[in-house]
C-alpha cells in the first residue's frame, strides 16, 4: 500500500494496470447494435405473424380439408421461410457488431474501475466461443460492464443490475426454444403423410413461441445496450475515467473496505490509546509533525518540600520553645 504511486486524487493506483484506453467509438457501435436488434425484433415479429397464419390454415385443414386452398398454405410457407432467412442474416450481422460493442464497453468499464471485474477484457470476446461455458461467461462480463460503468458515476447501489439478468435469461430461453424448433423440423422429414399436417401445426406453434421470446430478448438487449452506451458516452465526454480530469474527488483507495476511517487502521498504523486513526498517530504516508517551541521549553525545577514550608528563624529557635502537638482530646475542650 505504501509503495503504490499516489495519484492526483489522493489514492494509490491499483497494481498491474496500464494506461486506461477509452473507446470513444462505443457510441457509434451502440447505435449500430440498437438498429440491428430492432431489425431482428421486427423480422421475428413478422415471421411469427406468418406462422400464426400458417397454423390457422393447418387447423382449418385438419377440421375440413376442402376448406383450405393449397395456394394459401404455399403463401404462408413462403412468407415464413423468406422472413426467417432475412432474420438469420440480420442476426449474424448483429452478433458480429454486438461482440465488437461488447469488447469496447468492457474496455471502457476497465478504464472506469480498474481491476474490479470478475473476468478480464479478453473474455468479452472469447467467452462467446467456449462450448457450454458460453451460456454463463458472457453474462458475467455483462455484469462487469454494468458495474464498472455505474460505479462512481451515479448515486445508485453498485450491482449487476436487474436489466442484465432479465436480458440474459430471455436470451437463454430463446436459444433453448430454437433447439426445440430445430428438433421439431428435423422430425418432419421422417413423418408419415397422415401425421404431417399435425406435426406441421405443432412445429408452427413451437416457432411462434420461440420468436415471441426472441422479440422480448431483442427488446431487453436494446435497453441494456442503450443504457450502457448512454452512460459511457457521458463519462467519456466528462473525462470521468480513473485518473481522468472529470473524476470527482474520492476517498482514499481502500476506504470502501474500512481503511482510513476513524476506528479502523491503515496497514502499519500504530494504535492510539483511544483506538486507531487518533490525532498524533500519522498515516503511513504522513510525515511526523515538527517540534514546536513549547515542546522544547524546560520547566523550572521544583523546590524541595522543606524549602516550601515557611519556618520562622529555625537557626536560632531552641527545641524547648517548640510547642508540642496537642493531644486529640484537647481539640474537644470548650473555651473557658
């Protein structure tokens, strides 16, 4: 602690950090991600609409095969298929741009709160490509982004945020629902002709549920990206990163854990008679006080006891002239 360099704000720089890198392009990336996510939500809603139409036609066909024209079924199938194709292409572009934004936002969060995240900056990219672990690691990074962005910038409790949790839960639900839809579509290849209409109706229902969850996940992701982008743009414009010109004056580094407050010592601090951090017991980086003039003043010598008792001419007085002390009873004799 005492060997750490002291910044302009009175607290040591955390160990093992380099000069903070501020990604000013987070605003442009954030806008691109929001636009792409909005397109994903719109295409998912449109595809869900085609699937609802298709399911309605299949229901009518099962009840009365002659009431449904083949052209209607073909139109609903073509609309759902083309819309899902566009949705897949836009989703691929969204993933690429989102990961770029994710890395830039995590880099900014590290500049705002160095060495406070659970995972490093590199996990903002690598965490998406690890099987099984990709279901958890990006969520941890997203929580670190939220915490680092909000810490010291707004008067709110430091935490991952409910928005992060809801967005990631919706994303996982959409991913699982997509697996269910893929399995249902795979079973259609081996269906008997008599059961094909029923299985198509069931697959359409699964697709509607999955796309509805996808719309919710896209909207929650938009809210998360917009919140982080807005706060980081404000911090970058104000210079509110670690050691930046816009960072407000803060308590000494480590005071959040109790160090330096009255009654709790700094490392290596000598306790005082009434507790720690008492006046007269300097901090490790505080120089001792210079001696004052009063501290060097020598008090006058105290005279002996016999010199302080006045005795009248003790050199010439005889022993018999000294009146003996009265008995205890003499003090009680009334005056004559």
